[in-house]
C-alpha cells in the first residue's frame, strides 16, 4: 500500500500535467521503501503503463550501478523511478534521463549543472561534485524488451554523507545557498523527460544527443583513465557516438567505451 502523495508534489504535478504527459501518471508515494526501482519493477511486471512513477521520501537500500549504494536519507533527496516501455526510446534512456534531470534542476532552481559520462549530474568543472545519478534497469523476455525502470536520485538538501562521499557529493541547496523547490524539480524533470522520450519514440535521436553533448563539456578533450583486463589505460575524451558510447583517443587510435568506470584525471 502506498502513502498519500504530499500536497506540494500533487500541486506541481497538476500544474505540469500537459507538459509531462504520461510521466507521473499514476504516481505512487512511499514514506519509506527499500528501493523505488524494485517497486516500479514489480508494478511493471503487473502491467503498469509507461510513465508510472514511484517516489519515496527515503530508501533503506537505494542502489547505484554495479552493486553500489545510493545514499538516500529522509528529506535530503528526491528518489524516484519511472516505468518506460517504448522500445525505440530504450537505447538512449540513460542519456535522456541525464539530460532531463539537468534540465529539470536548471529550470526549477537556476543551478547550472552538467553531465559527466555516462550518467552523473554534477556541479563544477575541475572538481565535479555529484548532485544526481541515474540507474536504468532493463527487463527482457522471449519477445525482447519488456520494460526499463529508470531510477533517478537528486540531492536536494545537505545531508550527513558518509566519509567516502565527503567533497564528492553536493545538493541543490548546498550549491545555491537557499532551499530548492523539490516538487518543482520533480515536475520539471518529468516534463523534460517526456519531451526527450517523445523525440526518441519518433526516431529523432539527433536532438537528444545534441542536448546531451551540450551539457557534457568533459566528454571532449579531458584526460581519462580506465581499467581493462590488460591493465590501466589513458587517453583524451573525444565525445560520444550516436549509441552513447564514450570515444577516447589513445595515441593515434580512437577507442570506444560502452561500460565500466572511467576516471577523469
Ligand atoms: C548512480 O549510480 O549514480 C545511480 C543512482 C540512482 C539512484 C536512484 S534513487 C531512486 C532509484 N532507486 C534506487 O535504488 N536507485 C535509483 P553510480 O553511477 O553507480 O554511482 C553510485 C556512487 O555514487 C556511489 O558508489 C557513491 O560513490 C556515490 N553516491 C552514493 N550516494 C550518493 C548521493 N546521495 N549523492 C552523490 N553521490 C552518491
């Protein structure tokens, strides 16, 4: 059983109903849950439509990629997951999620945030601090893709981050020096996401990629390092290709990185 949707969220969703389309409709709100991605996946298994949204005030087992933890204390962040079913949009959903969060945060707060490949929303150029993260989890069946759950965590207010996040994590309020309107951040993110997914569904990848590239200056010309089974490698970032892979110049060659961890050095 879900909890009542807080009035500020209900009001912001009502105000943006036309722009956000199916995203945020229906919405399920929980005071506490293990992970909103798990609830959204269970709902999707039971036929929940595209746009179904799960929001929690806190998560007890929020997760990132590759088994990592997403620190999700009460009141400090927005924790939400979206059910996405359009197979044409699926390949670039993570990138679209990053653009949507960046656009939503900018529209609702004015804070100039950027994207760090593949899915970090950050503040600051030289020493980027992470403000938000995106986790796309796909479920495939015999007929191909069934759904993708797009999980989004956005830090709104300062929190007692664990020591390993000190200096690496930040929040909208920390950066702006004033409170963020969390309901507006949510509603603007959903509206931006809807526009991007509509474009992908029409086969228009170019605009989504162009917006991502414009928000991700560090994806070009930065020194990066990554680990392969053959050891550490270094190169200069050279943008993303049309599938969203990071291109890196190593000597005279260009390598294509599709997953794993890249370190900006
Ligand atoms: C991500 O993973 O950045 C994806 C985060 C997705 C979280 C949302 S919240 C709603 C939904 N439900 C879930 O259970 N998850 C999604 P990744 O790129 O692997 O980054 C994880 C790393 O970010 C951690 O290892 C920490 O270093 C750092 N981190 C953890 N919590 C953070 C926070 N609140 N703010 C900034 N950095 C954090």
